[in-house]
C-alpha cells in the first residue's frame, strides 16, 4: 500500500509539473500572438509612413518646379456601349472591294486569254475592236439627219 502511495505522489508531482509547463506554453503563445499582432501593426504603420514620405517628396519637387496641377493617374472609365465597327461603312467597303475584285478578275482573264491565244498561234493579233458591226454606219446615219 505504501508503494502505491509513493507512485501516486510521483504521479501527482509529474502532473503538477506538466500543468506548470502547459501554463508556461499558454503564456508564451499569448505573448507570441501579441508580438505577431504588433509586428503586423508596425508593418502597416511603416507602409503608411513610406507613402506619406513619398507624397511629401513629390509635393516638395512640385513646389520647387512651381508646378501647380498634375494628374498622374486617371480613374478608370467604363463605356457601357461597346465601340465596334459601323455596319453600313463595312458593308459599303465590302461592296466596293467585291466590285473592284470582280472587274480586276474579268480584265485579267481577258488579258490572259488574249495573250494565250496569240502565243499558241505564234501570231500577234490586234486588240479586239470595241466597235460593233454597223455601229459606224448607224452613227453616220444619225449625224446625217
């Protein structure tokens, strides 16, 4: 029975020692949280101080150069209506481009066709006449009236 009481006293002493160590750790944790909070507050204060110092430096430089109004940053703007192409203008330009392309292809085709026919026969033929048969006689008859 005396052995059990001795073990109980040892266990009570170990328990008291563990509780004291736990209190010490809890106190250390509280102190650590307070120090971390202070560090964060000091960082914020330092950032604010750096901004104020930079603003003072800029103000001093502007005063030395006698500059009164400078807008370094412009607030962002939002345009609710998107800026896009104008449909009528795009349609008109497309029509003009298509017409010019068609005329260019027709002209190039006629030119190549004329060139091929003269290179196959080996002869040079004069350019085709734009006059229709009888057009001169009709014109002459009209002028005579």
